[in-house]
């Protein structure tokens, strides 16, 4: 019998056992989260019995309350307190106390926490999406894609790989330290602070929370004043899951408020994660500098969407409309600069026009329409100013969407999906972040030209490149200054939770998600110890012991060449010199001792 036959049998048996174990469902307890108040939609309750009218002439920040309402209907949802700096510091202190206990928890316990969350999310998808839809105006389908799937993907990745990337990692000790063992250890930082935006209220809370808690940290999250109602409900899910595994209370906290609340959080935590505008990101960084608090900033975007002449025009037009006109109004910045090769410029515009004309806006909970919804008050005025600037400078409107399905209870909080042509980089629409359903399209002639155009921006978050030649698309994307690139696709990177996410230039720095984001929640510590202790220890060579010998520098020269010389023969010759120095020094020491 060949010697390798038993190995095959063992390997096959091992694979069968692994497969059978996969068939056994894990024992994951269910959690009960009170959702009675958020399910009161349509009933005669105080929270949704009237239309909310924002006060004119003063900022909401002057209030002590965060007022919550549905942007699609303006129905009032209730309010939450705007926490003072003192209250924020107290919350962080409580989280810090809880974190000291949680830091000692096992990865097995942390995985159980993730499984409990995953089970609840899968079993309550409709509830989670409805809450997100009511608080931001997005459709149920968009909530499922952007909130549920991304969060489930992150949990699944952490379950399968999280522990692996947080375990001590062996590193080379180099030539001079061959007798040493070197490694990198990853320890919790303490309490992470996060300030997150309104556009993905569920995922924006869970994304930093999952990484922070799994790496042994506590976390305090300030949710947007535009999504506090949903954020505080999602917090109940986290609390219930933590309680189910016996985690210390206050390990995770969600706080509400305005700028003052966020500023207090920055100065209280051990690491700050901010997702939002560039202007606010700079303020966060200035405040963090006072306490030398490390920060991760994911800021504005003005992503380039490049379409070469050999791309599938009809397919790319569908992707472009879905990614920008249908979603960016309330979900994400996404692609905001479109560069189309001159040979297909007219055909692409024709396809986009046809799609936009066939769809119009409607109530988000029906899940059928999502064209031009605006979550933020008065944001449509800013968008119109960008369009007007472009028109004044020579741009034209190729097509504008309509609102034929708004419904009786909807309010006029939409911006018509707008496709602009004949644009250039002198227009604000090609330079400033719009965060709205506007598609400015510019034509190009060569790959070199479009690369130059794409890099002509202060933002550098992501890009998407479409071409019939995968090699060509990769070549173009590799020369664009950005942190995220998609080849023949758009926004698919975020579904790959093993990948880091973030940008450069005015789009921020640092990364969350992936290995880099997980380890960014850690104190990265370098450790060196003796390999064969106590048999072999580091000893200072005689020539450089105090008082140093006269030939100490010559000894060092020979030692450096012995360790790092490029030629093996030179290294061997230098090694002989090193041994001579050591022998001569030992002889000198011996003679000195005899003379005494």
C-alpha cells in the first residue's frame, strides 16, 4: 500500500466530519426587544398625531431636545435629549468601567454576541428596514441592501476571521536578533467614540460597534440628529444581545444631541471614528489634537464614474441611475462625476434619459420608487443652486424626473432627479459634494485624459471604471487617486467586509472595515523576547562594554558588514575580523586580570 493512501483516508474523514458538524445548528438564544412604540405607525398616538413643522429663523441646536420626524411625510415621531458635555463624559466613564471587564472576555463569548445579533437581524428584517425607511425616507428594498446585507456580511466575516486577525502575530527578528522571538500583539484601546451620519442609521451604528466590541473595547456612538429615532431603537437590540451573553452594562452606549454633544465625545474617548462632511471632519481633528486622540475620518466624496467606449452602455446606464439618481438623494454620496467616452456619449445619455422618464418618485414604504427623496431640511435649495451654477456656465438639462406617485400624505421634500450634460470642471457641480440625485456627465477622448480629469478633485474616496477590457479598466483605476476602486461595478467594495474602507485627500484618512479597520481599534504592541531563554541571552560584546576599547568602532564596522554585507565572502571575512576582535579583547582582559 502506498504510504500516502492513509493520508488521503484521514483527510477525507476529516472533511466528512467538518461537513457533518456544519449541519448541526449552533445553540443561539433568541432575544426579545420591545418594539411596541415604533410599530405604532398609523395609530392615534401622540408621536404621530401631527405634522412637524421645523422652527424658522433659528437652529434646532438651540433646543435641548432632538426632534424626530419622518422626512417623507413630516409626521412627528417624538424627541430625545440633547446631552450636555458633562452627561457625555459620564456616559464615557461608565463605558470605560464596563470595558475593563469586557477586555478579559473570550473570543468564544464575543462570537456568541455576534451570533445573537445575526439571528435577531435575520428574523426581524422587515422591522429594521421599516424603522430605517421611516426615519430617512429610503425604500424598504434600499434599506435591505444598504442596512441588512452589509451588516450581516460584517458579522459573518468577524465570526469566521475576526479572532485570527486579533491574535498575536509572529514577525521576523532579523539577522542581529536571531536569538529573539518577535511578535505583534493587539490590545483593546479602551473606549471608542463614533459620530455617524443619518444615511444608513442601522449599519452606521453596527459597523463601528461590531469592530470595537469584538476587539475588546467599549464604544459610545453619537447618532445624527436626523436619525435619532431609529438609532435609539437599534440601541435596544444591542443592549438585549449584550445582556444575553452577560456583558457588563454600559459597554455600548448611544447618545443624542448636536455639535456640543459631539465635541464632548471627542475629548473624552481613546479613539475617534467620524463619518460625515469634510468641514466637520476638520473640526473633529482640531478638537482631537488637544488630547492627541487618534482619529479615523471618512469624509466627503465626489467619486468618478468612468465609462469607456467598449462598455455595455445599457447595463452601465442601469447601474448609474440606480447608484446615483435613485439612491444618492438620501443614502450615500456615491458617484457624482460621470465621464463618458465621446464615442458613446450620445448613446449613454439616451439610455439614462429613457430610464429616468420611466420611473418617478413615490412613498418609500411601498418599496417601488426611490427617485429624488431628500432627508435633510432645505437641502434641495443647495442642490438647485448647484444646478443653476452649471446652467449659467453652459450646461444643459438632458432630463429631469417627475413626482407622479407621491400620495396624499407625502410632503414636498424631493428633488427632481436631474441629468446634466456639457458640464466641465469650472462648475460647482463637478467640484463640490452634492449628496443628491444629480448626474453631471462629461465626455472624454483618451484614457490619459480621463485619468487626469478623475484626479482633478479635492475628494478621493472611490471610483468605478467600466470597460469591455478588464485589463484596461484595471489600468485606469490603478492610476486614480482614491481609497476604493470598483472594476466594471459600482459600490460593490462595501459588500466585501474583508476590505478596508476610506479615502485620501479631503475624503479623509484611516480605514474602517476589514483587517485594517479591526486592528485600528487596538493598541498595536511590539514584543521581543529571548528565543532560548535562559540558555542564550543578549550580551554586550567586550569591545563595546564600558569603558569601551580603543578598537570599538573598528569592531562595530566589522560586525555591521558581517550581518548585512551584500557579498557572502565579504561577510565571512568580516566575521573572522569580529572573532579576532573578541579574542584579542578577551586576551587583553585576561592579561589585565593577571597583572592585578
